[in-house]
């Protein structure tokens, strides 16, 4: 029996400006037996908004997610105690969250924060354990040496226990130069601590192995683990960046091992871990999933007969859907739209629950021609829209991760997805609203239209999902669409994949 439904892996970055491509943030997610998507994200703020959205959507759907990040979750034994607090990983996480400032443009104070921590650990005029900074920053950081210092007087180790097992792993103390992971750790832990304290999803998160005791308690909806992508066999494709290939491989490996009932080989402790070291690992240092195991690669199945060409896969998929009873009975203009939705979920029976206004194709087409933007309830939906299909100038909006939205939602006792609708207000006039997760967003849109407090969108693509409010919100839309063109799916089913499929079909002229 599988422990998880989704497997999300993150290659983190400490870049000090928005960056895409090599050495930037790459995120991959696998689910349902295959790779769902790979994203390249320019900033840490944007990455965490996407991860938050995936987590919230997972929780709302009653599913479970394991999320892996490629930076250290703890410091070598003894370091936490020298910082003046309790000798635990929680103290380190709280400290980093307090000290690290990381802006939406990727500008951070990570070097300054490390220098301050050094001074607190070693005293003025003595080197601390963190070291390394760009050569052009010489003299800028009091207490931060440009090269590796002598740690003998600090009574802290250079490496955690796991880094001695995972050959090639760098020391967390190194902040700069080739392969350094220190700044990724400072920045990454600060962001994860903020997520742990988030009012919406924090209580559903467990940090592995500290809070789970390795594999003993994996009951929470979200398990956050430390990964080392080099542990996984990578098949780099064409000009694909190595970072992208590694997160893809890690996500697929986690999923394959879980399907085979072997995920404890990743999340359980290595057999050689002695009791004393285990205690240190669980209290302070953390561990890398799969480190110390002789075999973490899912059993390979070679020589299988399957279609490999992506164009052939698409062609055969759409041909199969065209033969499904009920497709031919649909009005000709919406058959490609229905085909895309069925293709996205693999469930032909959704055709019976599909509802749409007769003008959905014409109204969305006219809105796009008029320069309409798309307003999305969650980041996963925004990121799944194929931008090359959108008319020039069409912008995608999602504010669920904005501080203003969070504050407004807290003040008014509503979800962030719903709060966005309030704050967008008149901006929605003539635009397109896409909802792939939150019933509260659809309810709020209909409510504000009734009160005359929001601009009337040209169309709404409505696929909220879940057990609370999803069926009811969509039934109300079908009962009275308030003058909007619409496409939706009755009942509890829905989700971002179907909303993305509908949007991509409508934006691309419904070509299959």
C-alpha cells in the first residue's frame, strides 16, 4: 500500500537575483503513476508560493504529499547549543527564520546573517564556522572568513554524520564557491520554518526525520524531507539542465519505490546507524533520505513494449477519447474542450457531469481578442497554463501567496483563495477567472457578483475539488451563472489538471 499520492522534489538556489535555467530553482512533481510536471522558477518567493499551493491543494483533496528539498535540515552536533538556545533543530530553524531576510527579488542578507552567527558562536575577532564569500566582498562581513578557518577551538564538527555517509556532500558551513550548500541551507530553512508556522497548512506538515522518527510516524498530510539528488540515477534528456533531470529522477524514484512498497528504504534509518548517533540525528543534525542504504533505486523493468514517441502518445490518446460514447453527442464547438478535460483526468465518465454555457467558446475567444487576463485561484493552476498558447499581452495572476491577501483573509475569516476575489474587485470586469482547487473562491465570486462588489468576468472556468463545498459551489454556478460564460464539472471531482486543460484548449483555439 502506498504511503503517498504525490511526490514533489525541489532543487533549491541561493541566487541573489531572479534567475532561470542552470543553477536556478527546479521543481518536479510525480503522481498517478507518472511525471505530472517540471517547473523552473525564478525566485524563492515564487517557488514557495507554488509549493504552498500544492500543499494546500493536497490537504483539501484528502491526499498525502512527500516534498524533498536539496539542502541540509540541521547543523553538525553541538552547533545549536553554542548559539545560546536549546540543542535542537527547532532552535536553529527559529533562529534562521528570525535572522534571514529574503526579498521577492531574491536579494537576501544571508552573508550578513552568517557573519553575525559566527560572532555569537566564537566571539569577536575569532573565526566562526561559516566561511566563504565572493572575493569582491572582501572586508564587508565582520566575522566571516573568505576561506576555510580552523574549527578546532569551536568544538563543532565540519560535517554532519550523514555527510560522512553520502560521499561528495559538502559541509553546511561553506557559503560560497563550487558546490557550496551553506547559503541554500540558511535561506531554505528560513522559508520552511515560515511554512511550518503558516496558519493554513502548518499543522499538516511533519519535518522528517525529526518529527517522524524516520518512518515511524508518517501520518501527516505533508512530509518534508532532505534529499541529495546525486543518490538517484539520472537520465538527462537532450539539452535538459542537470538540475531539472535530477528533480525529475528523484520524484520518479520516490514514486516508484512507494508503488513497490519500498519507500521505507528512503525514509527509514540506515541499518548501521547506532543508537547514540541516531539520537544526535533526530535531535539536531537530520538525515538525507536514502543515505546509507545499499539499494534505493526502484527495480528496473527493461524491454517493455510501450509507445515512447510523445506525438504518437497524444494522437492515440485523442483517438481513444473520440471513440468514447458521449463525445459525439456534444455540440461540435466544445468537443475538443471536452476531449482535453477527459485526457487530463483519464476518466471518461466525467462527460456525464460536464456542464458548459452555449457561449463558452465564443465568449472566451472574444475576451482573449480584447486582451483579457486570466485570474487563477492557486499557483499550480497559473503555472500549468501553456503561455505559448496565450494571446500576446495576456497576463496570468494569482495572489494567494501575497502578504496582503493573507492579512485580509485573517481579518475577515476567509480562505486566501476567497480573499483574492475581494481584492481583485473591479479588475475582474471582462476578464477570465480560472478555479482549479478552492470552492470558497467560486462561492465568493458568485456572492460578490450578487452584491455588485466585483467586476463581472467574461467567463469562469470552474473546477474546484474536494468534499466540502466543491459540489455545492458548482451546482450554484450552473443554477445561475450571473451572466458569465462557464464550464464546470458537477460533483466533488475537479482539480487544477482539468482547469488547466480547459484553459489551454480555450486559449489555443481548441485544437487537439
